[in-house]
């Protein structure tokens, strides 16, 4: 009788363990493959294009304008669906609408303090222009001798300052739809009534000086007769947006200088004798 060698229990256990792992791995792989197949089965993976054709999303995608546009539209569609299915979707659009409306509301309805500051700044700018005009009217180079005088000077204004001062006032020459609509230079004109409205109460106290007419026949120098009130007939505004340069040109005349016959205020100047009557 032949005696069989005893079995190695450790080897048997090891083989059994390997067999078990192999079976488990095979089952997992099979299950995974089956599940993936079930998930993919019946699902559309064709991307429709604008011309009616389609592209397989699981294959290699051609990078054409049609494909890129279709992908963009698909992304937008998916984002809309995601936003619609979100629990807080009803709240978010309203919140975004309120947030977007707040800056617009604040811009259309500024606070009282902001309005006061802007009005104060505007008055300061208007007074500055008028003070400059007042100074130029009294200059020795401006002699009121019976004819209108032109006074011209420049101011530096930012675009928003210019708009705050002159926007909607006077007569706009350019830019207009029918006259240089793309020009960066703004030209405006003001008549006497519009000038008074622009300066308001600051128009009081505008003074100049009446001078005699020099030259022929006596070839004498002109002589300052005395002060006179000055009236502004018109104003022209020329503003360059690029250079922030605002040129103001005024047509003015002295009240009473039209009766100056070589003298002033009804007095006659005798050129040869240098006497006033």
C-alpha cells in the first residue's frame, strides 16, 4: 500500500486565495463593463449642427466653426437647464436683477449731498468765467469807442465739467447729425438772453472804460474818459475734448460809448486844444 505524502495546507490556502481574487476581479470587471454599457446604451452622443448634419461626440471632433458654434450653444443650453433645476433658481435671478438695478438707480437719483456739491462746483466754475470776463472788460487794451469789442480767453475743463456747465444750453453748432457728427470739437453759440440765463445773477456789475478816438485828424492819443456799463451781446464756446481746452469768445459793447464823438458821455473832445466841453 502506497502512502501519499501529506498535503501542504499553506499551499492549498494560497491557491484558493488566488482563485478567489481572480474570480472577484473578473466579476468586478464584468459588472463594470456591463454597467457602463447599460449607461451608454440608448443615450445620444450626436452633436447636431446648423446644416442638419451631426458629429459623434465619442469620436474625434473636427475643429470647424460649425462644430464650435454647436458646442457653444450646447453649453449655454446645459447651463440654462442647470440654473432652472437649482433649488435657489427662483431667488437668484431676482437678486441679480436687484443688484444690477442698484447702480443704475443710484446714478439716476443721486443723493442730495452729491447734488449740492455738484451745484456748488458748477457755480464756482461759472463765477470763475465771469470774473475773467470782468477783468478783461476793464483791461486797458479794451477801449469802448462806439463799436463792439471781442473778448476771448481760454479755460481748461474736463469733459464732465464742460458737460455740466454747457450741456443742453445755447445753440449747438457741432457735432450734430447734419454737421460733423463724429467731431471731438464742440461749438456752441449763445445770444444775449442765453448769456444772461447762463451767468444768472453774476451778470451784474460788468464794467468797462470809454476812450476817445485817437488818430486823425489831430493824430493825438486816445484818452480814457470814464467808466461805463458793459453789455454782452453774444458768446461762442469752442471746446476740444482731446485737449480739454475751452475757448470762450464774447461780443460786448459799452453802454453810452455810441455818443462818444472823440469824447464821451455827450462831451466833445477838441483834438487840437485837448479840451472837453
